[in-house]
C-alpha cells in the first residue's frame, strides 16, 4: 500500500506490534497532558503492542520506506471498545500490570482514572438491536509532518478497512479544546453527535457513517 502525501513518498502498512514503541512516542507528542499520555511510554507501548494482536483491533502506520523503523504517523481503531478492554483486563493483564503498577505508585488519581476508562464502555453500552459502531482510538502524525495530508491518508485507509469489516459507523471522541482535530474529522465526513465529561474534561463525540460497498463515507 504505497501512498503519496505532499510530504513525499510514504507507505501505509498495517499497524503491527513492532511499531508499538514508536506509536507510544507519537501518542505522547500528539496528546500532551491527556490521560493516556499520563500513563507513560511503557504502558502505551504495551497498549500499541496488544491492539494489533487483538481480533477487534486494527490500524495503519505511515512509514518512509527509507526509514521503516520510524513511524511518520499512525491511526488505531477497534470494532468493539468493550471487547478490547475486556481482553486487556483479562488475557493481556499480565503485560499491562507491571508498567501500570510502576506508574500508579504515588499517583492514586491515575489508578482511579484508569478504572474510569475501563468501565466507560460498560456504562454506555450500545442499545440492543443496533450494530455497534467502531471506534477510532487515536490518530497521530509526526509534528513536523502535520497539515500535509498524512492524516488524510490514514483516515481513508481506516474507512476502507471499516467498510471491509462490515462496520457501518465509526465514532471518535475528541477533547472539546482540540479544535484542529475536530476540523480534521469534519472534513472527513464526521458529524458531531454528543458531549460528555471524561476525566473532568469536556469531550465531544463525532460519528462517520461508512457507506456499504464503497470506500467513501456517506454524506
Ligand atoms: C489531527 C492529525 C492526526 C491530522 O493529521 P495531519 O497529517 O496533520 O492531517 P492533514 O494534513 O490530512 O489535515 C490537516 C488538518 O489536521 C488538523 N491539524 C493540523 N495540526 C493539528 C494539531 N497540531 N492538532 C490537531 N489538529 C491538527 C487541522 O484540521 C488541519 O487542517 P488545517 O490545515 O486546515 O488547519 C494531526 O494533526 C495530529 O497528529 N495532531 C495531534 C494529535 C491529535 O490531536 N490527534 C487527534 C485526537 S486523537
């Protein structure tokens, strides 16, 4: 999958466990002060190593073929936040516990927020009889490469994958203060659905409808 961004020639590959440490690096650069960032590079590395190994997790990485070990950007998503968190809280717990416990020492508020994160999807289940939307979990582009179309390549690859997985809607939660990201999502067909508070911060949820049989979002 080779794509051209105005930044030069980039290859999109599936997000893989070997991208985890660099995905964590980009996550921290892209979301300073956010809760997941506060969990630290070790926890994020386990998260990004685990996610592509899960049947409900997927994503894409933009790499420069000349430097394949360095991510220029990535996007991650899940077809079920609940199933992903359940997997992380059970089968994958041994990988998460050591870096989490190291991080929680002396920071009890972090442990409370981590618990809020894990139980959130169970408090807001999908109504019965409706197909659950997929969730865009994170999209991060190397700061020096922003605003030249890398994010657009990543989100288009994600829409195609969602369509192939039979997903008909893709949700994303964005900090209300992150107006740049909201502009980006709206440009790619997401529309505002609702607001809620998470970790004491105002969050907005946006949704893109995925058109069946097409790689384009529905207008
Ligand atoms: C949002 C982001 C993934 C978009 O990737 P990108 O490669 O810059 O996207 P594109 O070049 O296709 O589109 C550019 C648009 O992205 C948005 N954008 C650019 N820089 C941004 C930044 N620092 N923070 C948030 N959004 C930004 C703007 O809407 C921009 O449009 P504009 O040039 O008209 O202002 C990228 O900017 C980024 O990594 N931001 C920081 C992390 C983040 O906020 N992620 C989203 C929440 S999970």
